[in-house]
C-alpha cells in the first residue's frame, strides 16, 4: 500500500499541473493587436521659395589703396621743414608742402645760371652784330669788284661769321637749359602732395640729411579705395557685363555693398564693380573682381542711430554683396536638399518622391539659388534617406516643412 501511494502521488501531481496549465491557457486574455510597422522610410523636409529680381554674389576681400606713393626726395640736402600733418595717420591735401629741403645751394645755382644766360645773350648780340658787319663789308667788296669789271668770289660762311653766330646761339641755349635745370632742382626742394591722402608711415625728421630717392614715408589716396574680391567662375557669370568694364569708369551699373564689422556693430559702404582681372589665380582657380568705394572716410552708414561711423580703413577685411543678374524667377532651396548631380528630391501630395534636376545659380552659407521644374512652397527632402527613386513612398516627419 505504501509502495502504491508513493507511485501514484507524483503521477497525480503531474496530472494536476497539466490540467491547471490547460485551464490557465484557456482563460488568459487575448494580447492587444497592433498594426504592422510601415515599410516607407521617415524623411525630414523643408519648403522652397520662389523669388525674382537680382541674384546677390557674395564674397570677401581686403581693402587696399587705389593709389599709393613713396614720399622721396629728388635732390640731396638737409630737411629744414616738415608739415605737421606729415605723421602716421595724418590727413594731407593736394598741393601741401610735406617736406622742405634747405634751398640755399639750389638758389645759388639758379643765380649762377641766370648770370650765364645773361652773358650768353650778350655774346649772341655781339656775334650777330659782327655777322652784320661782315655782310656789309662783303657787299662793299662786291661793289668795288663790279666797278672793276670783275665778279667777286662768293663769300664763305666764315667770312660772314655765320659759324660764330650759330655757336653763340648754341651757347645761349645751353645756358638756358642749365638755368631750367637749376630752377627745377630748386622747385624739388619742396616735396608737394599730388593728391588728397592719408599718411601711412613717415620717417622725415628736421635736420636729417637726405639723398635722392631716399624714402621719407608712404601716403595713399583717401578719395577712393579698392577691394579685391576673389570669386569662382560660376559667380563671375552672374555679374552682368563684367568683362566690358573700363578701369576708372565710375558709371558702372553693378552696385556693391561693402560690409565691415567694428566691435559688435555693422557698417556699410556703397561701391561699384570697377573691373575684373583677366587671368585666373593658378592656385585657387578664382577670378579677382575689383570693387571701388568712393570717399571711404565719410560715406559709411550704420543700421542704428549711434554716432561715430568709422572710415573704411586700408587693410580692413570686409564682406561684399555684388548685385548680380536680374531673373524673372528662381528658387531658394536649402543647401542640404541638393544631391549629387545637381538634383533635389521633392515630395508630391501622395507622399512619393520625385527627383528633379536643377541648375545651380548661386550658393550661400545655407541656401542655394536654382532654376528647374519646381513650384513655390514645394517640400524637398533634406535628411532621412541617402538613396531615392522616382515614385518611392516615404513618410514625412514635418509635413509643414519647417
């Protein structure tokens, strides 16, 4: 009996467990049903905008002088005068005497040359009078010979003292040339400013002895400055008539805004495209476009009303915005939407991809200007997929395109 109970007890426990399990399975609730995950990938989109008008060509460059000179002496001597404006940062005017060299020796040379001219003028008068006398004497000799029935021999030039007269005239011309040289040397003791400008640096000191050609400072013209802007050939074709501009033609129709930042404030100057260099830079493969700004010390503007607008200084690094071609329509597209091969992937109303080829007109920091089969406000894919085909189904994460 004990043996049978030991055998039946485990069998009963197992059988009870099986029955209990079937009962629990039978009474369990059904799990919630979920729809299957869609296969279409998730993409992020942004909207594009239709624009018209001129396309801005962006660039940057460093301000340089339109013209700059080395102030140097053409004569030697001691400096006896220096303009108070002749110092770094000074403003000098056209016709102003910047440096004066001791003129004493040059005044003496002028007086000596004038005396020599006076003497040679007397010598010319004397030679002309002697030639006249010689001519009269020959005519008298010719008359006497005629009375004797003989023909007088023709006179030589020496007989008429013509070479002596010509020599006296030549000596006078040489003396007058020496006088002009002396007067020019005297005038060069005053170093006169040829245009309005600003002093970049100077080393002219009173009492200093200078030699011809020795530099005494640098001055640049303050009426015009230039900015050399390297741009790509793609941007160059957006500037109308770029290759037909003549240097110095201030009537250029292509306007430019030059932007400089001082501290936290932004200042602008109006300029124009003056010309373009005729060769590509061999290293950067860019074209240098020369922008000119008139009156850079007084023509600046600011967006706020604070006083104290600075000048556009030589050496300043600036940004420029060049007025490009006028177009009837083009589209502003996020740069992230541009795909290799100049394509953008648009989304049609049914949530399918359409691949649209575009012509890129301009690239900026975060946008591109393009033409193509697009429409205003259309959604373009910026992230989410790296490969797409026409008609491909996608899910849009931000359908408003913001």
